[in-house]
């Protein structure tokens, strides 16, 4: 999943970003339970979190793409 996020970001022109991937249990009763958070850290910019409302084992490349788009990253041209 981390590799998929890195490939997608690099194709979108985001270079040199550091990524962390974490699975957390959302405490909000409206959440589906476990969710996966891809945190994108870039020098000189605010960090951005891309969230997938599934446990890490169920996250697909399409989920990663959708989460990064929702987090405000422009897709590859």
C-alpha cells in the first residue's frame, strides 16, 4: 500500500514526500471501525492525511488513489 501511494504521488509530480501508514480504530460510532491512514509529509508544507475506511489488509490500489485525491492531491496528468 505504501508503495502504491508513493508511485501514485510520484506520477502526480509529488517528489520527496515521506509517507507513514497506520491502521487505527476510529472512536466515532459513525465510523466503520478500523481505518487506514496514509500520512504524507512534505518539506515546507502541512502534512496531509489520506484516509481509507477499511483495515489495511483490505485496502486496494484504487482505495489509495481515491483517498489521495480526497486529501487534495492532484492526480497524474
